[in-house]
C-alpha cells in the first residue's frame, strides 16, 4: 500500500508537470501576470519577440503607442497581452480592436482567446458576411473585448446593439491599411463615438503595422494622446521585408504567365503556396484553370460567402490542398505557419502590398520563397518595390520554359502590346540562374553592374510531368 501510494504521488507530480509547462520567465520579466503566463506556456511561447519586448511594458504603463514590426513577429500578442491584463471583468466592450479584413478579425480574436484562456476576459469577433443575428447571441452577454471590421462595427453601433461608452482600449491593426482613403471616414466615425475622443481622450490607443508612411503616421497621431511613443522593432523601418524570404522575379509576357506559373508550381512542389491576383475575377479564372490541369487549389476573395471563406482557410491550414489563389483582401488575414511559397501572379500597384504579400511566408524565423511574374511594361512597379525594400530583386529563368510570340487571338493586352512580332522578355540589370535546390549562384540582392546580363542556365531539375497532382499522401502526412 505504501509503495502504491508513493507511485500514485509520483504519477500525480509527473502529470502536474506535464499539464503545466514551465512559466516563460522572459515574459514574466516584462510584467505579465501569472494567468497570462500560463496561457503563454500552453502555447509554447518562451522568448518574447522584439516588438513584444518593446511594446508590452509601455502598453502596461498606459501610454499611446505606434508599433512597427515586420509581418509574422507577434504583433497581435504584443497588444493583446497588455489589454487582457488591464481589462476588468464585466465591463462590456471596454476594448475594441479594428482590423481591415474578415479573415484578420477571425485570426486576431482567436489569438486573443488563446491568450485569455485562464482569465475571465471574453472576446467576440464581428465582421460582414455573417448575419448580425448570429453575432448578437454572443454580444448580448457584453463581452469585454470586441474585434471587428469597420463596416460591421458601424452597423452594430447604428443599431444600438453595442456601445462604446465604456471603451478604455482602442487598437488599429494594420493601421496603414486602416487609415487609407477607403477606411478613413469609417475610422473617424467609430473613434468619434468613444467618450473623450481626441487629444484629451481617456482611453489608450495602440496602432500597429508592418509599415508606416509619413502621411499615415501624421494622420494616426491625430487620434492619439501626446506624447505618443513610436516603438520600432529592429530592422522594421529600414527594410520592410523578411530576411528569410528568397525573392526572385520572372520576366514574362502576359500571355505566357499561366504556363510559367503552372510549370513553376510543378517544379517547386510547394508545401503550401499562395498565388496572389489583383482581381476577384482573375483569381476565379486562375483557380479554375489550375484545377482543370490537375493542381489542387482553391480561391479566396471578397465575393465568396463568409462560411465558404472560412471553410477554404480551414482546409488550407489542414493541408487538404496546397495552393491558395488569393486577392489582396486576404493578404493581411492569412496566418498559416507553414506557407513555403508566395507567388505574385499579378504585380501589385502599391509596393507596400508586395511587402504584406511576401510576409505570409518565412514567419517567426522560418524560410520561404517569393516569386513575381513581371511583364515588360511593369518596370516602374518593379522599381518602386525595389526602392521600398532597399534591394534589387534578381530575375530568374525556368528550365524548359520558352516564351511565345503574341497569340493571334490575344485580347487582354494593354494598348501598344497588340503586335504579333515575336519579342524576348526584357531582362533586368542582372540575371541569376534559378535552382530550386540551391546552388552556387550569387545571393539574392547582390548587384551586378548595369547593362551586364549573366548567362541564365537553370540547374538540372528532377523530371516532373507538367500539371500532375501534388501527391495527396505527402500532403496529409505533412499536416498531421
């Protein structure tokens, strides 16, 4: 009996140790309380990121903050932890987090809920595309925190379903997008309903983003109490890309883009890839063509019903398909840890959009690749991107791909491109051979004197049938 009791006690102690991971002391040193430290331990958060180290103590001190850090460095936890720690139980809607997209609302609220699991603080996401009645059953209980898109928040305010009279914390996530022309009036509408709105506000304001233009920063400060502290994670302001992302571009005519994309997907055989298009219609057409050619993919854009968008993202995360075709609507709302490739099928007009797109890969120190398909008339867009990220993106070629002359039935060409005269793709300042397995080529961003073009001979690649399906057994084995 004594031996049995000792064994049971030992088993009990071992079970307790297994159930309660060690407290992350580095977070405790920032002033984080035990209930949140338990959640961080459950999530295996051991060392705070640079933006978390900077922002958490100052947010706990109650100051207004502009926080800038690269995508994928833990900005959500940086602002969520101080709010969860400072919020009080039972005060409805005392914290509001505004985000630009439905996907980001779901993602941010899920992260807050994970961090709050050992606290009494409740959170609810609200966004368009879902019936208000479905959200009202959660709102009627008066959750302490609200995460939402501007349009739905205004709708709820106008219907008197929610009130901001108790609001003590305001967060704008992806503030550069939130304060652009499209959202500016909505943000002003919402913030004006908060008691004490303006420089003398009684609430704390935290704005975070991967990029801050001077115009956006000036505008943001109009909604904040001085002195505002601007906290910049090392490297976030001078080179707004992720170092671990290998970046390349292909020089390709518009009519050859699909063939090149298909070949690239087959050669790279990505773990998970996102292909970005400019328009909803373009995403639909591209997904349909790839699927017809045997490449497992789905599209996500604003025209999809919210339940379908959620189902697509759930299946993408679980590995039921490996290629997601997305518009920029989704570029700031996709938080999937294992994305290995980003392909810019359409070059973004705004260079900061490029930064957010490629930020979906190489998250939290992982490696990733980003490719961009650049047409001969898009040199200015490419230059603006290179100027923003402060590096030269090397051009690469793909073994086996051959450029074609303008097809006789080509109708999508821009003015001046209707000529059927065969033309070679315009090359950049330098060219680098592309080898998926690595090789001895110069590192990404290494300049070569202007006018110099190196030989573009791709390294040998394992033969793969163009258009073959990515093996299902490999996908499911990886994701389990």
